[in-house]
């Protein structure tokens, strides 16, 4: 069953921050990693990704730098900042609370605030 991608609205930036928390990445690498890690549930087009990256950079959540990839191509890599790391952890906590609440309603599991 395919997931409704509209359910992820507003969480794309969180997913991008999570990817680059694990390692610095360039844009198309992020697109590929997101598809693989989500079993193709989350797919991004470059036209969607790059405005998000630019916004995160303007907010000081990430920084960009140019470097040569393993294939020898010049790429723009993105690195999470301490401010971005803090936001990511806040958003992860919010998401986990939300997911527990949805699971509680949908599955009848008792909900406990942690």
C-alpha cells in the first residue's frame, strides 16, 4: 500500500536535516538517500529540494561548501549546524509525540506523555 505523501507536509525539512546530520551530502545524493531510506515513499524533485536547502541555509540551520565528489565532480555539499541540530532534535521529539498519539488512537494503545 502506498502512503499518502500529503501526510508528510512540513516534515521534509526535518527529513533533510536528519540525512545531513548523518553525513554531509550534495543535493542529488539527498534525493537518492531519502528514496532508499523510505523505500520510495518519500521522493523529492530537485525543484522541491533546492528551495528547502536555501531556506535552511538562510535560517542558519545548514551551511554549504563546494568540494570534489568521489567521482571527481565539483559538488555543493550541505552540513548541519548546531542550530540545525537543535531544531532537528526538537522536531524529532514533536514527531514522536504525534506518532504515539496517532498510534494510540488508531491501535488502541494507551497514550502516555513522556
